[in-house]
């Protein structure tokens, strides 16, 4: 009479195994890639910009806007503040003006698409 729960239990075990495999083969390599990118962008001698994300804005939106426009970007936490390190994959036009324009025009407030308030975009070295 207790055999009805056996198929459900087996399905649960299979589902958990699929979730673990997905984490091992998808999430872990993605996290390692992000970590390598962050290390590469912050290594000494690398030409990069540091943008301090204003309070209330999601740094992921800034990173997404920059990456969608061909720039390398990664979130970092420095001195207790969220910052985005920006670099260019290949030499080209002025990185500073290009990144400034992308952040001002395309970086939303959050991932739901709420527009951010107009602001002057400045970098940490300015």
C-alpha cells in the first residue's frame, strides 16, 4: 500500500540530481569566468575606468549596458561601495567618452527597466 510514494520519491531524487549537475556544469564555469574577468580588469597596468554606482542603482544594469555595447565590465566592491570596472577589449575610440555615453543613455535603474534619473557620469579618477 505504501508503493505509491516510490515513483514520486524517485522523481524527486532525479530532479535533485539534475539541479546539482546543472550547477556543476553551468553555474560554476560561469562564476569562474566572471572571476577571471574581474581579475583581468583589475590587474595593475591594465587601462581601465572605475565607475562608482550611485546609491539606488543596480550595478548589474550598468555592466549589462556596457557589455551589450562591446566593452568589458565587471562589478567590484571597493571600500564598501559598489563600483564597475570598465575596459575595452580592443583599442579603438576614447574609452572614457564611450563608457560615459553608454552609462548615461542606456544603464537603467534596475533590471525591471525603470529609467535612471539624469545625472552627470563621472569616474573615480575625475
